[in-house]
C-alpha cells in the first residue's frame, strides 16, 4: 500500500564549477528520486520582463534521509 507518500520528487544538490571569467557557475545535479507527500501552502505568480513567473511554497513529507539539508532542493513535476 502506498499511503500518503504518492508523489515522486527528485532530490538535487548544488554543483559549483569555475567559469571562464574566474567566477563560479552554479548548476544542480540529481541525487535521488524519492516518494513524498506534497501539500501546497501558498503560491505567487507575477509578470517580470514580459514573462510569467510563478513560485509555490509547499510542505514536503518524506522518509528520513541523512543527505536532505538546506544545501539541497526538490524538483517536483
């Protein structure tokens, strides 16, 4: 039985690499796919530079993983 953990999320970690100008380029690398419960809390849409931008704040519940911390992000849908 699946229970409440019905959505698939991708856990990603930051990858920093040197760029040609002497700075640092930031990218994200997939670490794992996890089952989670995602409950939307709030959302915002705005038009910036003629593009519609949106963000969503959500509560995410998943089984314990020692590699989930503030340096990670989740990719959802």
